C-alpha cells in the first residue's frame, strides 16, 4: 500500500523568505524578538540561516508578519510504501 505524506521541511531558502518579508515590511529583528519573547540573537540566526524556528514559532511569525505560514515552509509530497 502506498500513502502520500506531506513533509514539512525548512531550508535556507525558507528563511531567506523571512529576510525578504522583514525588508518588504520594514520590520526590524528587535521588534520581532520583543513580540515573540525571544532574543534578538535568535531572530538573527533565523534570518541568517544558522538556526531554524520551531513549527510553533513559524506559525507565530506568520501571524505576526501577516503572511501565510506556508510562505515560510517548503512542502513536499513523498510516497511511503507499507
């Protein structure tokens, strides 16, 4: 039996999108860190692709930035065989 799985992955391009959205909306990392209760260093790591936010944090980021969370995720369909 084959099943299709939706796999959520993050890669460098995803957080580059975060960098672009921040620039487009003229939002600073400091404001993001204050709103989410994380350090500026943490946000900087997300923006510079040295760390990835959790799925929960991606959802919060998307809401805060008024974008759909899928804009920050790469979605892949993979077939799984039982």
